[in-house]
C-alpha cells in the first residue's frame, strides 16, 4: 500500500507516485527554491528592521550636532578657488 502524495500544479491535483522521476526531481527543486526564497525574504525583512533601528539610533546621536549648510560649503569652495 503506497501513500498518495498529492501535488497541485496549475490547479490540478496529481499523485506524485504516478509522475516520472524527472517530474519528481523538478517538484523537489521547486520546493527547495521556494524554501530558500522564503528564507531570503525573512532575512531581507530582518535587515530592513535592523537598518531602521540603526537609523533611529543615528538620528539620536546626531540630534545635537551642527549640520553643514549648503551656503557654508559653497562659500568655502569659492574662497579656496580665489586663493
């Protein structure tokens, strides 16, 4: 007695035991890549969350720092060019 392993492809059910060996290899590879893709999606979500955290930390750290203004930078460049 064999256990039926039902595979759905294009909204049609198939018994994996009745498919060719190559079809089952394809199914296994698709499942493997789906798992890998899901793991990468999770890793990307975690990276985005960590990046957001560090950006918030950076904003706290620079809140008292004086930003360089565009006019200050242009004035310094003009002075250097004239010298």
